[in-house]
C-alpha cells in the first residue's frame, strides 16, 4: 500500500475519532455516572490495521485537536488522552505475537489505569479544585472502575470490527 493511501486512512480515522468524541457524548439511562466514549475505537482499529506508529500518530493528532478545541485548554487533559498510547503499544505487541489477545488487553488496561491515576488526581485537585479528601475517598474508585469498563469495551469493539469486518475485505481491496 502506498503512503498516500495510508495518510488518507489516518486522516479519515482521526476525523472519525474526533466526530465520535463530540457526537457520541450521551448517557445511559440507568448509569448516568457512566459516559461512554468510543473515540478511541478508530485509533485502536488503525493500530490493528497498520501498527502502533500509525495509531500513535492518530492519537496524537486527535488529542491535540481535542485539547485545542475543548472548553478548557489543559495540558493535563492532553496527557490523559495520550494515556491511550499504552493501549496502542500493547496492540502493537499483540500484532507482533498474535497470541493471548485478552492477556494483552488486560495488561494494557491495568497499565493505562495506573498511568491515569496521578494525571486524574492532578487534574481534579489542581484544575477543578476538588478537595483531596473527596478525590481520594470517592473519585478514585469511579475513575478506576469506569476506565477499566470503558477501555475493555473499546478494545473489544475495535478487535471485533477489525477481525470480522475489516481484516480480509479492507486490506485486500487496499492492496489492489
């Protein structure tokens, strides 16, 4: 596949990720505290298709655009978005070894959660002025649990879309 096709696909998936970040901002009726965010799915699919460096490039572009067009420009928000690079790196490892997908996914989720805790703490306590006690007593559990659920859903959806819809059809058409 030539570079111009890859660049076009990276741009398309990055744009789709930004659209998903803004449009798919809804709440589930009985789980009002859980806001699904499927904006990582196109980035993860891109990582499955072409490898980690293209996923990281798309993630960087999307994170930068979201930070610059958001309500509040916070470097901590950029760092929080870029924590998904851990998942992209683990997808790259999975692409290389093709074994134990859910073991790679679980490891990626755990590493992502560990990386997000100090970033979330800094953002909530220093930027949004939430008292430390409230964050430590209440928010850490919701941040950890919601991140685990959200990432598991996004990784699984990305893998299913890649495996069943794109892997054979998409790649064979692009190479022709």
